[in-house]
C-alpha cells in the first residue's frame, strides 16, 4: 500500500541453498566447503542453538545425543583488553592455544572486541580510534553515508612479530594501557579443552571467571500443524524458481513460528481472521504432530554445532522418514548487513531415493541416504533488545 | 508411525526398479540450488507494550492488542491506516509481582512496514478515549523481513551476570 521501504529493510537478505547431503559423511573429513557444513563453520560466534524435531523421534535419539555430546562450556569474565596481553594469558591462549572471545557492546555504537584464531578485531568510534594510534580501516556503521565514523582494527596476534618488546606490539600495549582501558564483560571459550576451565592453574582463573555450562532446555510443542515434508521434497525438484522461493520462504517462516511457540500453529487454534490470517504452508495437507525443541543458550562454538549436526544426522538416519531443523543465532552481529544466523532443515530421505543413486543400501541403515537439506542464511535484521 | 512404514515400503519397492545393477559408481555430484530473497512478502515486528504508571495491570489479550495497533495506525494515517492488514502471531505475557511485560509479535506486508513503525512509535494511546486502556505506548524491539532472524533475540543477555 505504501511503497516507502526503508534503507534497512532493503538490505535484508536471505540466502537459500538447497543441497543434497553426501551419502556418507566421515566425521573426520567433513565436506566443509559444501552447504550446509560451510554455513555452520562460517558462524563463529553464536548465542542460541535450537533443534526442532518430531517428539517421537526425539525420544528415540535422546540417549545417544546425551552420551555423545559434551555440553558446551564457557566463561563470563570482566576485564580490560590489556588482560589479553598479560604474559600467561597471551602465551597460553593466543600463541599456543586457541580461544574464542567476544566483548559486550553493540556494533555501530560501542567499542566491540572479538578474538578468533589469534586475530583480534576491534570496532571503535572515530575519536577513540584516533587516540589509539593503531592502523585500521573505515567500517560501516549504518549512520551517515560517506562519513568515516567507525573504524575496524584487525591484529593478528599470532604473527611472529607480535611479541612483548617488539615495536609494533608495544604500540598495542600502549593503546590498551592508555586509551582502551575500560573493563568490560567478555565471553570466553577455550577451543582446546572444553572441560579444562575448572583447573585452577589456568590463566583465565586469574580474572575471576564465572564458569557456565549450557544445559539444553526442552520445550514441548503439542499438536503443531506440520506441513507434509515427504511430499514436499519430491515436489521441490519440479518447482519453478518463483514457487520454490515462495515455498522455502513459508517453510522457514513456519520453523520460526515453531521456535517462538506461536499459538497460530496449534491444531486447536481458532483465531479470528481479523486478528491473524497466518496459515501453515500446504495447510490442507498438514497434520497435527507433537514436536520438540531443544535449546542451548550461551557462547557456543561452531565446532560444537557441527558435532551436534553430525550427531543428529547419524542418529536420525535409521528412521528414514524423520526430519529435523537446526536454528542458530549469531552473537555480536555487525551493524550493517550483519549476519543474523541460519536455519538448516534436513528433509526426510524418502523423497530423494529416486534421484540419489547411492541410497540403494539405505534399508540397512548402514549408509546414510542422501537427504535433501534446505539452508537459510539471514542477514540485516534489526534486533534492539535481548 | 503409519506414515513411516508407508514411506519405507515406497523406498524398498522403488530402489530395485531404478537401481537394477549393484554398481559402486562414483557418487554423482549432487545438484545444489542457490537463490537470494530480498523482497519477501512480510515484515515481522516484535513489539512491547509500555504501560504508563498507574494503569491497570491486566495481561494483554489479542483483541485489545489489535485495538491499540489500529488506534495507532488510524491516528497516524487516518482511515488508510486501519486498512493495513496485521497478523498477530503471538502474545507473550510475562508478569511477576513487580514487572509486567507484554510482547506482541506481528507481521505486516513488507511495503507497509516503515509506516507501521512510524505510526506505532509515535503513538501514545488512551487518555481521552473510553477504552479502559489508560496511557500506553508501543516500543519496537525487533524488526526484520525474516522471522527466523528475530526469534532468538540479540544474545546481549549473556553478558549480564
């Protein structure tokens, strides 16, 4: 009605990939360049992971998930950036170890720090940036165009030149001692040892960390109108591009509706069309089904999400007809065109049996059928409150 | 369960037909489809109802939410405003003894989203009209064209001890 689309809305995108999984996946050699594995690996900082699946499937695979998956652990610390460069911390975690760290703050307005693979990224306001004396590049903040208001400094702390006493390094030390002095909340995850946080002699324990273990939260969704995926998968290949986009869009909307536990999905919902005209995709063929959500909330590394995904693939492939979805939301997203996260949906294998030549042995359950996955990668939404 | 067995049978009967020889052929490169959506039909909003001090602590229900929304839209745009279709996806009432939080999730046609946001954020309801509302206001907590990007929030709560 009003063609007045704002700038932020125009920048929002959803990248959809429909791909067939390989028939067999070796956990030691993940096809990391293929969707959805590449997507999982490309999201380093994650605050929420949710798995959605039929309840009867969950009850079958629950024991194996619980035994095979270690619970993700992380720590919340309150420290100044200079603590990163303390000898012990620096040598243990950055030079020889591998950690994931992210600071509080909103991209676009606050100073935000992330540390990943030894690379420290600092997003700073112009005034602070100039005072640090470090070299960076202008960074989009979503504010005025062409005005360089925010800057990104990227420092690879693993370079051989990054050592106490070297000139370039001393400049960073100086900036942390004189300009970026403010203490802030950080989340910390040690990629080398998930459980090693407890050991008293670790350098992280000098900054009084608050150790947190992510416990999954189980959420029941009873009698959810569920579209017929079995039929859909077959149909996907024959759809025109426009239909496919629309179909995949409404499927991702449906999954998000499950995540937010919307009453519109309940088989018993009789809301007046004046209040809502939402309809489940393929409503006339949908069936009410009990679903289950498993939700982890915390700093969760992509490696753990990959393990979860592989585990889910492994444990659901015996019952060929089960589907599941994995929804992941990123932490500390950038102000402009920041990545929001992604959703992967693995369709039941039944529909792909004709097209997949490798699925001939799937009756045995020894070889994974080449199931079809849909992957939605989202960017650019604006979320101002937790 | 009945669906399961049905599906299994279909797999079993089909595979021998399409796969008569037991060849271990090199796995065919699975075809992959990519597309980018920029203009989906809807925009989703997560709204918070801000009650003014002293208003009745009554949990929000869909009908009064719709009334508040319509009132904001008609104040901003007149009759045209009330014609914007709004779907209420969910209402969350969280109330403890001290605080009350009413969250409403809605979706509107994407082209109307920016005017809806303007209308809602400039509105202060109640006061003169007779509906039992008292003074209330809307705050936009999240806005996006893909619902999946909004449901999990920003994660900023993790930093708070």
